[in-house]
C-alpha cells in the first residue's frame, strides 16, 4: 500500500470532524423541523463521515464522494448570500487540489478494490 499523503489525512479528518459536529449541532432540531429535511441534513453529515473514514483507507470512491459532497454545498450556497457561495467555491477548489494532485491520485489508484 502506498503511503497516505498528509493533505489527504488532514482533509479526511476535517470531513469526519465536520460530519460529527454537524450531527451534534443538528441533533436537537428534530422536534422543531420538517422530518424529511431533518433526515436529509443528517444524511449529508453521515456522508461526510463516511467519505472521511474511507479516504483514510484509500478508497477511490470516497474521494469522489467527498468531491460530490462539497459540490452539493456549492450548489446549495448559490441560493444564499454571495459571500457564502464564494467560500464554498474556495473550499471546493481546495478539495479538488488535495484529492486530485498526482500524489493523491497515486494513493487512491493503489486501492481500486477497496
């Protein structure tokens, strides 16, 4: 197995932390919210955790899940203030840089079966 790039490790941990923080933050909103919307919010948080955990294991599909996860945030933030959209675009660019640079691509390529 190829050595995991440090930036992939950091991004994976950030995704896991963001997912857990989001779950904790939204945990108390169940009674006051639309149940479908609440389930969707929790699902998105779980996707972040799953992507982070499996990226640590070198799963190529998790890299794509992480990109889709942040791309969804860019799309959603298009309906919010311009500053929020700009921040999400910058974060998307950072994800793309970390996950698709040659060192990262080689790491994920070595684990096609995971």
